[in-house]
């Protein structure tokens, strides 16, 4: 194969001549002439196999760009776009709470959010103020952040699994002047009330008896009932590039970081999902994902707010009710994370799984090993797998159902969407560079890191980062595509400390840790490789080993602890395992578990424990995990005491060969 430039030029000429209105025969002949002149029949095979996919992807890109440009010129915001939709179909169902059966029309959602906007304005809050929302996924959650946005305020969407120190940290870093929490989370708020400061105004939404309230907390629902539901007389002068809300990352290393979501980013994510998977106004989406994450609140709820679709919410995924809900509410699209698909496959065959009308499942993390089994058993025609992060500018999507792929980048017109897979040191995730100091593009089959060129003037390529400027700078590298440019690093996991120098140069000036690694095949399809090192994925969340190690070590009097992820046969992601120094054999696993439940989210609590005389360290006192990870939780590999967290019984069990066999066979629920 000759130069890719000649190949790209031939295809570019084909598209250009076609757009000019010339016959396909002329366009094809001209393109073929350019191509043959440059040589490379192998590339012609790639063109034939990917042209339809790439042209559809290009049409999606153009459509989203044009929509965004129109809204930017008109200085629209997400609330204004929603209000236009609500005026067109006021009585159409907007949100359905599958748990309670409550249905909200667009008119009701508009009225509720108007009341929120009016109330907070009356209480003295002004545009730019931050209000934290700590609430389970129900229609009120959407109405709250939407109403705050109507008043020009910004919501900090808190993970409902946060407790104590992480909860205090996230509230503090958000700069929130008020907190709205659900009655179901009152105990969690009470635990940290003393650390929140007297200036933080607290509101409780939902069912909670007045006598159960803290002295400085107000009941929100009665206040909203007394507030006008008319639109604000003087809406804030906001635009598409202004901040909408903050979503906290699951955590890579250290505590969660607050990612900035501007109005254009919300629109972009929702619009790409809508057009990439050909969603229609008649679609009904089943969304059982957390609304404090972008998948549930943007990819899912965004279809309601921007395109007028009905979204069915369930605050917590239920494998036994999943298909029954889909049948009951006539859902045509479902959302998932990889674990959801596996849990559904483990369920006994149910009548409802053959009665639903779901045609599309959208999400990420579906393992190739169960991909086809899932589509065949449940009759879902299309899997819309995608890859990206809340804050990234280089998301990719599987638009044509290629089994196992999380997206693609065009081999024909690679520069239309300026992303690239570049070579890294897989042990450190440091970018590798050529003699000119530029990053080295990966060839087909070579693992690498996905990067996206940054252009703050382009809503499709901008990077808004995090509240923390230092966290933002650690996700940017320079001189990636060309000298002096900037690019977002999709999978680099950065430490909170350890930066060398005070700024960025052509090279990374921080200590990267292993993160996401992708591989691209000859046709441009990209495939996800497991996270490794100091972060692993479990139950759809990123688990920071350094955070869990810190918690365990503190609870155990600064004992040496190594935390890592281990693969379990037939299970998505990696389960947490903690190796703890216990030279005298005095540690009680179940007493430890009682304490862990108070300070760690369920997904971060170690599934396996290994109690050993000492934890191996290097000469510089860095804990060595390689041998521990290799031996995993197999009792045949070690004489150390091993334990397994039986979630049904709620305590750790001694892990012997019998238990090990049952875990590997799937007899134990993880």
C-alpha cells in the first residue's frame, strides 16, 4: 500500500465531485484514477468495506455541528431548547418513574423546573451560584438541575454512594452555597453536617418527617408548591459555552474530580447519541443508570429534553424487573453498562423478554464474549456501544453494530474528526514521541491511547476540564498532532501529587498511571483493553486503589495494604482484592467489613481479602503488586489466609478450594 495521503485524496475527490452534483460514474472514475495513480489496492478493500459506515458517521458529524452552530448563534441554552420542545408537545410524556409509576408530562416538568428557578431566585441565589444535588434518580432530580439552569445557577451532581470524607470533599470542592438532598439520604447528610459549615443552606426533597430533619434544614416540596410556576421574568444571559452543571468522575486516583459540563457539551453528547443510533421521536428510552453520571443524565435524559422523547427512569437497576418494565412502558431503547447485560443473561428465562419491542441497547462495557449471546437471547437488533468520558473531546461510537468494537475512526478521511490512537509506554502510560517530539500514531493492531485535538472555539473539540485547574492541566499534552498544539488524553490516570515543574511543555510533566488502552484494526474499528494498574473497573465504576488503600490503612493503624483488581471468570471488570499485612493473625475480616461499609461506596469495598505476614515493597517503599495480582484469589497459589465477601450473607467467608470453585462457576453472586 502506498501513501495514505494519495488514498485519502482519491476518496476526498469522490465525495467532493458527488457533492458538486456530478454523476457517480464520473466521481468514481476520477477517484479511482487518483487512487490508482497513488497505488495501493489494499486500501481499496478498506474503502469498499468502510465507505458506507464512514459516510454515515460524516453525516452525523455534520448534522450535530450544524445544530450546535444554529443554537450558538441564537444564544440558546439547554433550558431554552427544552422549553421550545415543551411548548410543542405539552401533554406528551416526558419522564416516567418506574418505581412509583408517576408520569410527568412536558408541561409538568416545565412547571416544576420553573418553580425551582423562581424559588431559588426569591431566596437570594444569583446566576453563577452552585447548588449541590444529592438525590436518587427520579423526575425531581431532572427538574431540580433544569430549574437551577433556568435561573443561571449551576448544579453539582453528587454520587449517592458518597459518604463521610468523600462526601464532604465533593461538597467543599464544588463551592456549593446550598444542598438539596433526598429524604432517603438524610442519614448520610447528618453524618457530615458538622463539617459542612453553617453557611451551607440545606433543603430536603421527598418523604421525610419534619421531626427527622436537622435543625437547619428546610423541606423543599412545600416551598415549591407555594412558588409561581411561570417562567422567569428576566432569564439569565447565558449561552451554549456557559457552565450547566458538574459531574464527578468515579475517581481514578484519589478522590473524585468535578468535571465541567457546559451547555454545548450536554447538547453534543445527547445529539451524537440521538443521530448515531437513529433515534426517533416515537422512541421510549429505559434508563436505569445513575443520573449523577453522564450516561444516564445526558445520553438518556438528554433525548427527552432536546428531542422530546419519553424516558422511563428507574432509580436502581433490577434484573428481575428489567424486561417487565420495558413491556409495561413500551420501551424501544434501553441503556446499559456491561454489568447490566451480564446480570440479565444470568436471570432465568422470563416471558417478558420475548414480548418487548426493544430494538436498540446503548451503553459501554459489553464484553465481546457475551455480545452475540445477549442480542440473540433478547432479540435486540442493535448494540450501540460507545467509548468516552464526561469531559472528553474524542468520544467514539459503534454505529453499525460491529461485535466487540467500542467505536471507530475513519481510515478514509482520518482528519475530519481529529482524534488519534498514539503509542504509549503501557507500564507508565507515558506518551512515546518521535525525533521531532511529536506523538507516534499507532498502526493497525498496536495498542495505544486515544487523544483528541483541542480547539476551544469548536464545540465538538473543546475541553472544559474540571473545577480543579491542576486536574485539568494533567489531562492535556502539547505537540501531539503537530508542534505547539494541545490534545486531551482520554485514558491517562494522574496522581494528585508528583508533578515535575510548574506547567506543561511538549512532554508530560506529571506522573501518569496506567489507564485505558485501545487497539484499532485495519478497518479503523477500536476495541477496549482492560484497565490495569492503579485503577480498575467494577460495577460500572472506576475504583481508585490508592483511595481504598488509604482508607484500609487508616482503619488498621497505618498497616501496609495493597489493593488491586483481579479477574473472575465470567464477570465483567475486575473485583477488588486487598492484601493486608497481618503478622500476628489478629485481624477480624468481618469487624473490618463493618467499618468499610461506613466509609467506602459498595463498589469500592474489596470482594477478596488476603491476610499475609508482610506486604512486599521496593527499596523506595512502593508496594509491589505484580505477584499478588498474578496469584489472584486462588488458594492453590498461596498459604496466606483468603476471604471472600458473600454479599447475600453480608460478611466475609474463608476462601478455600470449595468456595473458589463455586465462585469460578458463578454459583456465588458478585
